[in-house]
């Protein structure tokens, strides 16, 4: 991963949710979940240093970049750059890559991008506007929909996190390999709490359905992130109560109030 120094904290917009007053879109829970996902995406719990991250991880989606792994192949990276241009319309070093980013959507191509784009992405990611742009697209594409779906189905904070992590990796599509395809397969196997079912049983069905999809791709065949969620589920930690300990790709991580206090606020 490329080194980065981020001088600004992260910021989020208002989170749309229904019944649950506790949600992973705000406050300490947002920080916890950002740290958990960062351990899987970047082998670090300090998410505030991941905004400048960019590389091709060989998953067929081109470049994976930023705090949540926006990809060029899916168009998410293009959306971040468009949002960045809205916030910083003048002297924007990434504007010249718009045509190339549009052309590579649906492919793993680097054409028109390459080392120059990697360097400019790193520099741009130190701007407050770029950090805000990444957080806006993260909220709109992944976090807010995950919370809304979890609330609709009567899931706990743990369920919100499990949904969010799946949304990040598989995208918000409806085909069988995307988030909603996994969700529909899980609902075909077990009732959600909103349907009168048991949350643990349903979330286990969701993890089982997701594991099938994960194993299809070499880049995602290590199920550490699912094993982490499984451990929290088995422990009955529905609120993601601290302290948390887990292992991701063979590396041990721990999270407590002290470590979270040293990370950027996600207000």
C-alpha cells in the first residue's frame, strides 16, 4: 500500500435510518466499523491514513483506492473524482483523468491512468475536499443503504456492520454475486427478525451465502473478514461493545476506547 499522511478527520452526512437509534453511521460506532473494515481492506485499524491508498489488487476491478476501496472498474472511483471536482472545481489535479476513468468502467484497464494517476491521487487525497468526497460517496453508496436495509429487517448494530462490509466488497447490485443477491439468498434460507425470525440464525444464513460468493474470487478467497463477524456473532456481541479483538489475514488486532480516541473523528 502506498504511504499517505492525512491531516483532516473524516466527516459524514446525516444517516438515514428508521427504528434503531444506535447505528454505525455516527459517533463511536462509525469509528469502530471504519477500523474493522480498514483492518480487512488495508491491514490497519487507523482508517484516517487510508484515504490516499491505491493499488490494483488483482480482482478484475482495476484500481482499488481510498478509505473504503473504491474501484475504477465499477465506476465508484469515478464517482469520487466527480464529487471531488464539485467540492474543488479549480486547480483540481484529477480532472484530466475523467475521460480515462469513464473509459475503464467495466474493465480492469489502467489505460490513460498509470503511475501519473497514482501519484496525483496520493497528493489529492491530502485535501480536505477529497476526504469529504470519499466520505460522501461512501455514505451514499454503501453505509446509508446498509443501515437502511438492516433497520428494515430488524437487525442489530452487528447486523448493520455485517451488511456494510458485504456492501463494500460486493457492491450494491442485485445479481447473485452482489449484496442484494446475497441478501435474497439468505432470506430464502432464514427469516429476518422483522419477519419473526431469530437474528443469529438469519445472520448465519447471510454469512453462509456470502462465503459462497467470496470463494469465487481468488482475491477474496480468504474468509478472515467473515470469520471475524462469525466470532462476534457467536459471542453475542450485537452492539459491538468494546473491547474488540480479532484476527485478519493472520494479523491480530485489538480495539478499545483508548485506541479509538487517537483516531480521527467521524462526526
